[in-house]
C-alpha cells in the first residue's frame, strides 16, 4: 500500500493525512475482493524497515492501525472475514498488541475470506524467525524441506500469493513475502494507494488473468 505520502503532498496535506486516506481505501478493496470471491488478501501495512521513519510518523501509523481495527472489526467479523497477522508484535505497544490479538481471536472461525495484515513484517525477519524455531524444535537437517520451511513461516497454512500488486509505481518487492511470492505474478501501477479503487483492482485482476503461468516449465499444453 504505497504512495500515501506522495498522494498527500500533491494535495498540500500532511503525510499523516495521506495515511488516513489510505486506510479509508482498505474497506473498499476488501469488499470488492470479497464480492469477487477472492479468498486471501494480504495487506502490507508496516515493514520492519519502517521503524526508521520519524517518530511522529511511526506513532501516527500505530494510532491509525489501532483506529482502523476498532472502526472496522465489527463489520469485518459480520462479513465472515478472518483476520491474520504476519510479522512480529514484540516492538508494538502492549495495548495495540492486545487489540490485534483480540481481533484475531474474535475472527478465527470465519471462513468467507482471510485478510492477512503484514505489520512489523519483513520477509528476511520471517525467515530468521522460522530458522530459529526449526532449530529450537530440534529438526534434523534431512527432515527440512521446502514444505517444512513454509510451515514455519507466519503464513503457515495459507496458500502462496498468486498476484502481488504494488501501488505508486515502485518496481521492488521490498522484503514482502520473499519466500511465498517466488512464483507470484507481479503487477505495478503508478496509482497511489489512496486512489487505488475497485476499478484499479479490477484492472489488476484482468492483467493477472492474461498472464501465462509456467512455474519454470514450458507451458506448452
Ligand atoms: C505507504 O505510503 C504507507 C506505509 C509505508 C505505512 P508511504 O508513506 O510509503 O508513501 P510515499 O512512498 O511517501 O508516497
Ligand atoms: Mg513509500
């Protein structure tokens, strides 16, 4: 969800206002994908690298997360959305941590759609966490295969993403699901996240539908 800052700057608004506008968009996108029957959506909300931003911005982002959960959780739950968190929570304030865990607990039985929020998430940190737990569990080296590693990631039990969308024109993965997105189709759009509406999402899905996925094979069938 990139481009909140640039969206705000173009309008002479604060970066915080841009982030706020970005959160307004989340519900639209979840609703649209829910209607389209997309079973999994992951939102990259805050990376392990985002902590280096100026303190007031980090604080504002944390407050926004808290506010969005508070504002949206009831409707999400009613819509049958299961919330999942990807990332670490140990650097997050205890009250926010509690709030996230409560939201996960409340929605854990829902089956309509899974919305994963990557928050204090980094793909490399995720692999480090996985390796540590594999070692702590005492697995012997010959027992470790790709499936084992997948099952130790934050995304355990979730399918790998088919499509990764990046808004605001950047052409980088930025430490996002680096293991899981190995064969994902990549889609980049210049549209800033606050402006990325259902028409833009539809366009991304259409582009995805037109891709030929070969997974390393020749795809000649
Ligand atoms: C993305 O918007 C939101 C977060 C990283 C939390 P940015 O804040 O990166 O917006 P730009 O890149 O400055 O436009
Ligand atoms: Mg950015």
